[in-house]
């Protein structure tokens, strides 16, 4: 007779074997783990919200504190990493993560601020072409930003914001539906704003054909990459997106409220005719300190900067990018695909009929994150999440009923994934 525990024992064996063979496993030791109330290390599956702190971060931040302490203002040029060009040192690695040239990216501000700056330049409504298309369940900040930009142009969201949602009974947006909608709206659209990975469902959109259809209709395309950068493979330059914005505190592990980033396609690098909000850090750096009254923007993404960047906020990003450089995004992605599939299988094995993963199963259509709907009443589902947290598994809950768990390839193991599924099953039973 087959032992009911047998498949679970096989899962444990498989987790151990996969961890032992994982060429990236050693990176986990480079991160700090929070401590639970009982002093134990929790299973941290929340990189989609706030990534863990790398141990090297304190060295990077300490370096800037030391240089500031010892050099004062001279640190702008004499610091070990001169502050005057600190942000530029981030560009090469950021460009690699998003599939762009270094001149197409810049680390600056935070995501929503960058989204506004981009829309000032790239949302240019004209008679008849004055609508924006976005997805219905977009992260609220994006919708607030868009509605306020529409108002700035004397337009209202009710008429000029068009929201697309998945078909009835489906969780993800189909590529063909996005393309058809874009092509049917055509001339009415001035801007399409889409996420790389949808924050609630974890769906990774198939960006290339969608961007291509918008470009055929001469519609500007912007992307919110909050849940994509450092998670999925991106090729923004070749895909021809007009602009993209991101934050660095999720998969990039750069700390709460860390400096964000922005991509502006090369074809706009010299569009000095575009309206833009200006600040001295976007001014031609050769003449910035001549302190002239006229703004002369730099070519490329840097021309959209406003202020000199926060070095203390950029230092953890620098530490993180150094880790990404060593790990390699391709290798991380390969592990991520296997790890997330393993977590999904473990959940299905341990909670048969009790939990529905609403994230697409196709690895091309998702990143690390799994979004899970627990069966039962909303109260039972929320209680289950509370018990899971008490058991030392850190995920998060998004109203009304979504549990998000993201095994991240830099610091999570297959054993983490299995133990999380086991804890979820115990929580669902009690
Ligand atoms: C998809 C998405 N867009 C925008 C934001 C807002 O980011 P910020 O507060 O850095 O502007 C977030 C924050 O989590 C997000 O997840």
C-alpha cells in the first residue's frame, strides 16, 4: 500500500537535492534575515514588496558616511566614489537589467515621481487623440498619477481613461485582447501604460507584441516595472518602449524608499523640444556649475533629472547591483522559474482543493511571485494568512483576498518553498 506521506517525503528529498545542486545557493549567506518574535529566522517570501538587506549594504553606506564625515563638501569630488557622478556609476548595471543602453537609464527619485515626470513629457494629448489606456487593477498610485495628469490637461478620467480587464472568469490579460483593444482604439489613444509584472496577480505581460501594436498605431508606451526589474528578463530598447519607471526596494533589495529609476528610449534622447519639468541636475553637466539662467538639458535619460541624488539612498542600490552583477540575471531567472514552479507544486500537493494559484503557470507569463486565493470564507482566508505569519512565513495580503508569496532566487531555497507550503497547509487545516 502506498504511504500517504510518500509524495511529501519525495518533495523534501527533491528540495534538498535541488538546494545542494543550486549554483546560486551561496548568495543567501550574503543577506541579513529578520528575526521572528521567537528568535527564529522566518521564511522570507516577500521580495515582491521589500527585498532583504545585503550584508554589504552597511559597508557601502558606511563608506559614504565616512567620506561625508571626513571630507564634508569636498566629498563631491574627493570621496572614494565621488558623489558628483555617483548615479552614473549605477547606469551600466541598471541598463543591463532592463535591456537598454546606459544613456537610456538613470537612477533618480522614486517611482511615482518618475511616472509624473515621464507623463509631463510623453503624454501629449491632442484633439481626437487624448485618451490613456491602462489595466483596471493597476497599482493605485499609477491610477492616481494618471487621473491627476489628465486633470492637468483639463481632461477627466471618466471619459479619457480607458481601463482594460481580464475576460470574465480569467485572472490575466490576454495578449490578443490587449492588441485588439489598442488597435481598435487606435487614434484615440495618446498613451498606453502597462505593468511588466502585474502586482496583484503576478502575471508578466507579453510586452513585445503589445508595444509593437501600440507603436504601429503611433501611440506612446510607458511601463511600470516595479515588479519586473531584477525579476524578469527585459529588453526595453529592442521592444521599443518609450519610457519606463521602477522602484528599487523590491527585487533590487535597495531598501525602503530607495532611489528609483527611469528609462527613456534613445529615440527621445535629443528631443529637447519636448516639454519637461527642469532642475539643475538635468542640465548639461559641462556647464551646470556656470549657474546660468537658461536650462540646457542633457541628452538621454539624465536630462530628466531634477535634483542631485540622495547618496545615502543610492549606496544600498550600488551594493545590490554588485551582487546582481556577480549572480547574473539570466542565471537568477533560470533558478526563479524552477523555484516558483516548485513552490506551486508543493502548494498543490499539500493543499489539494484548498488553494487556487491565480498567477499564470506558464513561466514566460510570470516572475517569482505566486498569488494565491485560499478557499473558504474571507474571514477563514485572512485567519489562515495570520497563522502563516505566526508560523514564521513572511508573505503579504492584498485586499480583498490575495496571498502573495515570492520565492526570490537570490536568497530563497527550495527548502524555504517547501516549508512555506507545509506551513500554509497547517494554517489552512487549523
Ligand atoms: C506596481 C507599483 N507601482 C507603483 C508603486 C509606487 O511606488 P512608489 O511609492 O515608489 O512611488 C508600487 C509600490 O509598491 C507598485 O508596486
